[in-house]
C-alpha cells in the first residue's frame, strides 16, 4: 500500500531516499502561512512524523494566511493554531503521524529535542533561535535546524545541517565524497551580521 501511494516520488528520488524520509521526525515551531506549506508537502511525501508547536489561539487574521484553518468558528474557536492545523494535516495523508507538541520553544530541553531529526522554527526571537540551534548542535546525533520567516514581500531562511556529506560525480571520473560544513547561527552573526552568509563560508572539502 505504501509503495503504491508513493510510487510517483519513488521514481524521482529512489527507494533509499523514501525510506530515509519515512523515518524522519520533524518538529515545526510556529504555524503560519510559510510553515504550513512545508508541513503539507512533507506530509504528502510521507515523512515519518510531524509535530506542531504553536499554542497561540486562532484569530481571524490567521484565516487570511493559513489555508489549513477552516473558515468556520465552530471548528477553530478557542483552539490553538497547532491543534486546528494538526487535524487538517491528518486528512492529507492518514499514514503519517501528525501530533501537537504543547509548550514554549524557548523552554524546550535537550531530551525533547532528541526526539527529532529536523527542527523548523518560525516567528521566534533571535534569542530563541540561538538557543535551539545551539541545543541541536550539542546533541549526540545530527539534528538539522531551519529558521524561516516571511513578511510582505521579504523573507529569510537560515539552514544549519552541521556537516553534510554527499557524492559528486565529475565528467569522466568516479564519484567523490564531498562535505559541506555549515556555520551555526551564532557564527553566522559573528561573520556577517545583518546579511546573508557568503557562499565561501560554506567550506567544501574532500576528505
């Protein structure tokens, strides 16, 4: 059943990539117009599990930017963004576990972070971003960290995959192992405060 459901994307990125995706556990802190698109896509793709953390109660303003919230007050009234969006996402793919994680992102500890492979943060203070990114780097396993925000026509994204290895095939040669070393958010701010970190700061080396 699972193979039939994901047949089209397996043809694109292969069985191994689909298996890795199906074992990935993702936490999204901050449910808004930007992050819900990401949530929808990974649920449809068959991610292992998705947890939503956003205790803010749904308001009428959310209806204009969040397509996962029904325009029916009897459905969203008195509920948090995470609770309403969680129920909507379950309908997209019943095979994916979608849950609500109650709490404040600025207070989560390392034990909680260890439950996830990827953490996506939105609408958080710089202090919270630094706190969570630092905690991700302190764990024994690699936890990918994304910070994304969008307002009007402007947007920003920060990605920290720590060390990311991949194979690069050169014309006429054998594939070579490559490694991307990502800077932490703290280091990015030190190297180039107020602007995007230049590409040269992503140190690409061949072991």
